[in-house]
C-alpha cells in the first residue's frame, strides 16, 4: 500500500511539501528579512558591475567574478537562513504524507481496466492513422 500510494500521489505530496515550505517561510520573519537583504545585495552588485567591473578597496572585480562570488555566498547564506524552514517543512510534510500513505486505500487505482490493448506490428509499416497503406 505504501509503495503504491507514494507512486500514485507523488505529485500531490510534492505540491504539499512546496506549499508547507512557502507558508513556513512566510511565518519566519528572519528568513524574509535575510532574503530581502540578499536580494538588495544582488541589486547593488548588478548595478555596480553594469559597466563591466567594480572596484572594492582598490581591487577591480569583473562582473563575472562578482557574480560567481555572490552566487556562492548566496547559496551558503540561503542554506543558513532557511535551515529552520527546511526542517519544519520537510518534517511536517513527511508526517502528513506518511499518515496519508498509510491510511489512504488507493487500491481502486491499481486495476488495469482502463488500459488499452496495443495491437499491430512494429516492423516498419506505417500506422493506419497516418492515412498510408502498408506495403505488401
């Protein structure tokens, strides 16, 4: 039952996890403030390097190097800022998904009555729906 439910409701479980992540992030002011500051830093760097490079303490940094450095910093900062959000969203969605997978009986979706029989030969002949007759 668990295996079938996880396969059958996979997309629903993924959407639930995304919604819980988003709602948890909205209720965490520190994450919102941190992401806002990070967005502001990105805007500053993009504007400062709009002419190709920027100078920081006498060192000229190209737009490419500034973008790479800020991307690495953003990844680390995002993981640090959102670690609590990740934990809450993953554990709460994992709990809800597990309860649903255990209690939901989706055996009605396991039968093969809605499957179509595949008929025909696959030896290079054209299909009838293409309007061509097979060569004999």
